C-alpha cells in the first residue's frame, strides 16, 4: 500500500443493492441515486462512474459543485438534479447544461426565469413545497403566485417536478408528523391540478420514507443511504424484515476502508499510552500504530472505543485518536507486524466492522461517519 489508507468500493455489492431497490420499486418509479457529501464518503467521481456502469442514470446532489463533478465524469449521459443550493452566479451553467434543480423560494424562481430568458433556454425546475419539515419549500400562501408565474413563463420554464422532503421518516416517533406531511403534499398537488398546472412528475421519498410509507414513492425516489448498502435506522430495517418471510438483509455494504500497521512496540504494566493518561496498561502489552486519525475522518470520539480488524481478529483502539494516527491493542495477536493489513470498515476472514457499529461506540450516525471520511483518501473500485 503506497498510501496511509484506501477506500474500496465493491461493484458487485452495489449491483446487488441496485437490483434490490429496482425490484421493490418496480419499473414505473425512477431511481435517483443521491450522491451528495462526496457520495456519502464513497468518492463521488469513482462512485458515479461505477453506478453508471451498473445502469444508474439519474443522480441527485446538494449543490452545483457536486453537479459539475458528475458532468465532468459522465458528460450528458445522466440526469442531474440539484436538491439544495444554486448560487446566482451558477444559474447560467446550470440551465445551459440541462441540470435540473429544486426551486424553493421566490428569489430562486425569479433568478431561474431571468437567466433562462437571457439564454433563450428553458430552466428545468422542481418546485419544492413546504409540508411540515420547515427547512426549505414554498409555503401554502405562496403557491398561487408560483402557479401564475410558471403559467406565464412557459417558454422559459419546464415544470418537471413537484417535491417535498420528510422530517425524519426513519423514526416511528415522527409518524404523526410525516403522515401529516404526506397529506399536505397531496393537497398542494390538488391545488396545482385545480389550476390546470401539472408537474411531469411528483417525488418525495428518501430511503426511509420509501420503505416506511410506500405511498411516498410516487414517480421517483431519491435514494441515498440504502444504495450504499446501509439502513437509515434499525427501525426501517426491522419494518422491512417484518414484511418478509426470509429474514435476510438484502443489502450489502459497498465501502471498505483499509490501512496497515505503521509500527509496533511493547509497553510495560503501568505505562500510559499516547497523550495524557486516558489509557494505562494493566499488563505488558503490544501496541500497533495505524496511520489514521481524526484528520482522515476517524472520529476522536472513538478514542478507547473503536474496533479494527488485524489478522482476522478484533482489536480495540487504545488511548486517544490523534490527528494522523492511533494506537490499537495487538497483545493477543500472534505475529502482528509492520505492514499488516488493518481494516477500519469492512471484513477480514470471518469478522466485520460494520458502519452501523460505529454508532454503538460513539454517537455518530452512519451518515455522519461516512461523509467525514477524508476526500484525500484514494478510492478504488473492486469487482
Ligand atoms: C439526502 C437526501 C435524500 C436521501 O436520503 P437517504 O436517507 O440517504 O436516502 C433524499 N432527499 C433529500 C432532499 C435529501 O437531502
């Protein structure tokens, strides 16, 4: 290994997840692969080209910078949807390149029309409406104005989608709120219909909503976490399994994160290990240093907590996770030596360190853990 660590993306695991997702949603529902946050830490350029090879041609991102990365990788072969920020100065590029985008307030709508007119092109927009999350989206009292603007500017606006986002569909405790959102979204859609203005498609579901509330699937699903082989929460996984006879997890983790031992040393009983006094050796120990720290995205909250695999055995992180390295206990591992493989996420022999396990040792969500993995680490697709 020439680098401190490497991220591997497993193509067959991804194909498995896509096949599963397409099977449960059926042919009529478009699958949009959500790749914001550097494709949830998987590496957007590598991930998107792998996904395209697996038959995915619709991607959703947060901002224009991410849209540009996909354009560079796939040119015009895929549809790109910006769900979040389009800066005014990026509007020209977006419209010229047929990049679709959420419009959630008046100023965005105005800017879209203005730029489209200047370019004599159509802006392809998805109107996001407020249904109860209270983040972005047009309020109920603004809808009539939106409708009249779209009708007036049909030469410059392609009203592609009507959409919303749910405030925590992964947790049963939000059931009442999400249910109300589903109802509100339907009412707003009816308001459009009454005014003889219909979007080409409607969409609202993220991974959790698509499983917990199947009526939210509509024409398109925006799937992030599930395509990476992870469940949005244990509740969603349990809900899915409940509906199945065989209790087998249909998803497979795509990502692995591997490093190798940098140095080995022996310490005596009573010695403190690393900065300060958070870990004292209660016996003679053998310690391996691994060149991974919080600057690479391995959280400091995993100090004295994290688990890695070496020689197919679980080893505990001891002392604090430093900026560029950490120490793990290899006392009970025979023959651990410099350059041996260290698995931070993934499988070695019979054991695995899962992404979900991190939330047991620190209170990181799987989403947070993944997106914190440094963009500088090389990504490699494996078969
Ligand atoms: C991130 C995001 C999604 C995907 O969420 P997952 O839980 O990862 O499936 C869908 N829609 C919007 C608006 C998002 O921001």
